[in-house]
């Protein structure tokens, strides 16, 4: 992974949640998905291991330099929160790509100023309201396409029976009051199933020669897993596997991450991932399911993100060394959400 082509992402709290709405084309962690194309949403993805609906994890806006399909382009990542679903190289993660041309039915040719999001009455923000409620019913729990609804009040919508059951302890309090749920935008509702919401700030990775680091600090990075903040469970796995003789791949990973220790993702389209450990790497991604072109690496999420989200501390939590996304190398034009390929590299056990 060459430094000149790499961008790194950092998290930042966002005081105004309206800036996470689709017309601002956000890159973010957690919360509900801000769907780029609100008219053709995919069905809620299901974990192939446990059968539960997957949880929205992140979206990355990566528009292409062309006015045709792809001018607006967003990747959506969903994953399972059950740690048991990540054993034996199982992949309970799915990623979707959505693209639109510059001239499309949903967004103007000029960007929406951030100041337009300072709206006290959410109903006055026409673009925000249309982006969800005007096109497709979305689940009040997770924000995915909702073919089901409450049979009693007809106003609460859900992606699945499991999310309808999950929401009943809250919904039953105002089930008869249809106006209460209709007037509250689903986009801003909160659920304990969701991940904490953060904005993603993208910057160019620092070049090695521009990084000033004390020799003692470098030694600490080379010998300590907490240099880039991974969970205690991860550190224990690495210690059991490698002992004092660290995996050269892991050492290289830590040295590279030390340029920007708080980074939570790395973006390097058509480059190669920065693998944390030498085991369980993806040898080759399958070709694009639409045009059959080879898929290439685009972005990876780092374990610093799990640490930030407070995930990986408990035995039953999901855990991985990195989550890597591969997308169509030809950027084939698509009209709806198409699935790409995700790979979770887990830490060695034993």
C-alpha cells in the first residue's frame, strides 16, 4: 500500500444530525443508513450464520470524476454483532454499492449548503423528508426497507418480525396515536441495536519522512498492541499466537499505523490492504456480480474503530483485525443497490 495513494479516516462527533441526511452525502459510522437512492432500497440483509438481520455499520461516500452514473457513489456496510458468527473464517458482513449520475431525480446539480440543515422544524426540510418518507417505508429500528407494518395502528414500519418484536416495548406506549410516529422522522430515532454515530473525516496519509516519532515511542509501538488501541481480547489472542516474537506482518502494520494512530479506516482504491496479521487474509475477491470484471480493494476498517465503539470487550462481542471491502474495478453503471464483497480478517486463536 503506497503512501501517496492512501487516505485515512478519523471519527468526529457531529452536533447537528441533519448533516447526516442524504443530501449532504455523508461518510459516517453507525446510526441509520442515509440512503443515496431512496426509491430502490435493498431488503434488510440477513446474517447467513445466525439468521438475524445485519446491523448498519458504516457508509462511505466516494463519488467518481464523471457526470454519468457514478458521479454520486456510496458504499454501505452491514454486519452481525454476534461474535460467534466470525469463527472459522465465516463472513457475516455484506456491502452494497449505489450510484447516481449528476443529473438525477433526487438531488440538485449544486450542493446543499450545510447552513440549510439548521432547521428546527424537520418537516420544513423538504429534501430530508422526501429522502425517506416520500419514497419508501423504512424500518423504525434500523432504517432499512420496511415491507411490514403494525397491524393495529398501520403507522409503524419494520424490516422484519424480529425488529417489530424488538420495538414493541416502545411502540406499544403510543400505538393508538398514529400522529406521534408519523410526525417524528424515522431518520432521527435511536435504537440500542445501532452503533454510535460518528462523522468520518478523510485526510491524506502522512508520508513516512514527515512523521516525527521518538525512538522510544517507536519501540513501544513495535512491542505493544495498545499503541493503536485494540481490545484486551485482541491483545490476548496476539500474545498467545506470537509471544515475544511478533508476526512481521503485525509489526509492519503497527509501524504504518503509527503515522496516524487514531485512524479508523484506510482508503486506497485499486491498491492493496494493509493486513494486521499474516493469517486469514483474503487471497482473491470474486468478480463483480453485474459485469464480471475483477473486484479490487477500496477501503478497510481498522480495530481502532471497534475500540472506539466499545465493541470487543465482552466474550460474545464481534471481533476482527480488519474489515476489507472489494468493489468492481470497472465501476460498472448500476441503477439500484448492488452487492460487493467484504472480508473480515480475524485474529489467530489458540
